[in-house]
């Protein structure tokens, strides 16, 4: 059995660098011995390289894997040759604290030991590393009793998603666990950013070998708490430029918590910015609104959720102005329904639960 790798407590509500692809100019090395069969072409647009792991050289490391490949980038001024390295954050000495400089240094030294790369000064190589597909994560501490509240919150997010419904996946099964994801990493963009909430406690326990490698205190948290993780990906340099940060790894590790929180919240707002709240316009209900109110009441009594009904008002394929106006209409009708209908207590309770979870999460994100 692998020895325990994590001794420190889980850093809740703290943004950490989770994983990334390292990109390094070949000029940083004395020699590169990666076979030409592991050569990938990178476009000038900075798009993700599909199937990188499948087409790269795989090296075993600490019961995990490192992937390395040659990268050729075709630019107008000529061809640039690089080395790209990827490894999961599970190789880190303190997993929940994310990947640190020392993890990178140790991996570079290990690759050198295996003679795939050669260099004199590891610090010099480290300073020449740039990143792509940067994942940032924050872990939130909920009680196990919060499971249904989290499920309701995810349903609420799904109903408010601003994109096409096919690009938002609300999962809640034994196989997939609990969570909600927007877009795919490889196809994400600044206007359609990848982000994901998921039940970290459950995800870890699907890998029992890794679970038992963690310390007793950490396993106790995993067993007795509902650890909910939010993560988002800065895919390429366009993301770094938008948020005014450098994509040099050394600089990434120096980004402060306020900046990561701002970016994480921005991703959340881009994907789910519509909020459930009472309308500002509380004037007397109009005749057409009475008809809409009756329709809402009948649909709810037939078993439709308030989230499904909202999607008939606020359609993802409508433009932003239309979605905004229809959202105001929905909120107004919903207000009168909760005010006058006999089901008001249950609906208000659900609304309060969703708001409670959202307030907790948005305080952190």
C-alpha cells in the first residue's frame, strides 16, 4: 500500500493551482531524446491539442503517469519547437493544496534521470515554463446533510444556463457522481468557458487506492463531509491576457486569491448570471399575467418543476436582451404565484434552500 501523502488539513475556500500543460522551448535543454513518433502539431490559435495523452510518451511516476511530447508550432517567422509535459495533480505531495513549484522541479529531475531530457540547471528550465489548460480549483466544506440542497442548487443552475442546454451537463448518478459542468475543455472559449462543480468526496472514493494513500485526517473529512469542488480552466493565452495575468508558470504560482476569485466568479456569471429574486415591479397583476399565472399553477400541480417552467420563458437560443426581458416576466409571475397559491410554503422553502446554497458558494467564489 502506498504511504500516506497528505499530512496537512484540507484548505477549504482557498483557490489552488490544480493542473496544467507545461510548454518549454527546446532551447532550454542541452538535448531532447523524446522519439519523433511523439510529435504533435500546435496551431497558431492556441487551441487545445486533442488526445495529447493518447499520442504522447507515457512515463510511470509515483504510481501515476507523466506524459511528454515534442511540439512543433508553425508561425509566419518560422517553426518553433517545444516540449510539452502533463501530469495529474495527484502526484503532488499535498494533493488538496494543488500543484506546487517543488512538484514541477521533482518531475523535471525525474525526466532527466530517465534520460528523456537533459539540462544543467533545473531552476533555469523552470523559469522558461509557460502553461496551457490551467485548472484552478476551490474546495468547499458542506455537511453530508446538504446533499439534497446541493442537488436543488445544481437544478437551479441548469435552469439558468445561458448557453445551449446540450452544453450544460447536470449529473447525479452513482456512476457519474453529483455535479454540473459547462462546455467541454477542448471546445471552450472566453464567451463559453469551461467550469465544473462536483462532489469531491465521492469522486475520490471511486479511486480507493488513492483514497487510502491520504492521511487519516483527510480521509475523515472525505468520509464525514460533503466536499464540493468548483474548478475552471484558463485554456490558452487569450484567457491570461483578458484577466491581466502572465502565463509563465513562475508568475501563475504568484497570482493572489483575490484575482483567482474574480476569475472564478466571472466564469460563474458568464454561464449562470440570471438570479432567482423577487421582481422590482410589484404593481397590480395584469389580465395577461393572470393567464400566465394560471398556466404556471396548472403545470406545477401536474408535476413540472419551477426550473422546467422557467426554461419555457428564458430560452437559451434567444438573444441576451430577450432572455433578460423574459426573465423579468418570469420572476414577476413567479412572485404572484408564490404569494397567492396554496403551494407557496413548499416553493418558498425550495427558493430559500437554493438561495442559501448560492449565497454560501458566491461568498467563496
